[in-house]
């Protein structure tokens, strides 16, 4: 009997799996530290509040994610280059409805921070939508890594990373933002030439603003650029698949919280991480999901004249191949008739 050889996993894929494994371990350590802190060092009421926040965050992600996956169906009603903004508009309307409900139900204190965080995320995504319409970004997205296009993307993501540091949501005095998400996307799209310099600039900008978490937040920002860049290189210079990208930012948010817990005093680190972790997780997962939809649409809509000509010639070639097959069949039939 013939034995089937087991397929060997490419070494680069093993490296990517290694990064995911390290991030998963860091998340497990974070959760164990939280449990220990809640059980032995904290009031049980605080842990109940945190559980409520996390459950609210998960529910919001499920609802908004479900609606986001259904929104592309509206595109059948008409084709527009700005229809992507419809994602943000419709979900923004949903946010206002939920906000009204929360005020009437006296749950505004729990949900309002998520709505504020979504507003921050919406602004950053609008900037990203504008950037995706520019030619240098389109070139990089297609894998055309010309130096001037990479420099353009590096500058853009550096600016967006700095803006994300300033544009945030305060929860009990702790700022939550999407800086690492922006830098991670930069690395996943443009590789080391985009991800690492923009990470250093955005991380340095955050460190200069000071605060008890300035150092761990700056380090996390730089690491996010490095991780995104390495995965870009090891993934054959392609953007990571949708679910894998979402899982990546999910795990990296936990790693970022672990950095805060480890590199800041205990009395500050756990309350700080407890306040911002649900918001950061919500923004990172939803932000990556929406960005993936944006770039998928951009890839689907963007076609150059050269690509059009290539597709046209390939279709013509397929037609000739089909005709050759038909002629070969006719020749075989004539040979059979002659032999009979």
C-alpha cells in the first residue's frame, strides 16, 4: 500500500505559530495574575464590576460584528466608492440608539465608555479609509514595495500612531486608545520598513507625554510594530488572514496589559489594566475586523489597466485552449471513422 507522506509545515509558518504561542502564554499569565489579585488582594465587588464590563464588551463585539458582516449586502443596491463609510455611519446610529437605551435603563456607566471608545475607533478608521484611496497605499497593498510608497506609508502610520496617543477615552483617569492597533496594521501591510519606524516614532511620542504607564505603553507600541513586521515577512509579504489578524490583536492586547502589570507598581497596574482592558479589547478586535473589510473591498475594486489587459489575455488564452481541445476531439472522431 502506498503511504501518504505528512506535509511539512514551512519554517516561516512555524515562526508565526511561535509568536501566537508566546502571546497566548502572556495572556494566560495575565489572567492568572488577575485571578490571584481578585481572590487575595482585592474587594470582591471590584471583580464583579470587571466581569460585567468584560461581558458587556463581548456582547458588543458579537452584535456589532454580526451587523458588520451583513452590511456588505447593501452594496447590491448600488456601487459607490465611499460606501465603506456606511459601516461607520450605520454602526454609529446603532451606538446612539444603544446610548439612549442605556440612559433610560441606568446602565450608562457601564456601556458609555464603549460608545466613547467606538467614537475614537470610528475617527481613526475614517482616516484609514481616506488613506486607502491614495495611490501609494494601494501600491503597497498590492505588494509593489517601491521605496517612495513605503516611505509614504511609514509617515502616515507614524502620524496616525501619534494621533491615536492623543485621541483616547479616559476611564477612572486611565487612557484607553488604539495606538498599538494602528501600528500593528502598519507592520502587517508594509513590513519592517513601515512597521518598525512608525512604532518607534509613536512609542517615543507616547513616552514623552509621561505618566506612570509611559514606559510599558511605549515598549508595547514598539513591540507591536516588530510583531506585525515579522509576520508580514514570514507570511510571504501578504496581509494575515482575517480571523488570524483578529486573533493576533486579541492576544496582543492581553500582552500589552501584562506589560503594564509587570512594569508598573502593583497598586497602580491592576486597577489601570482592569479599567482599560475591556475597552482596548473591544476596539482592537472590532477595529481590525472593520479594517479587513475595507482593504478587501479596496482589493476587489482596484484594478489597473495592465491587470485588465492581463485578465483579458488570460481569458483569450483559455478560449484558444478550449478550441484546441474541441479540435483534438474532432480529429479523434475522424480517425475512428476512418479506421472503421
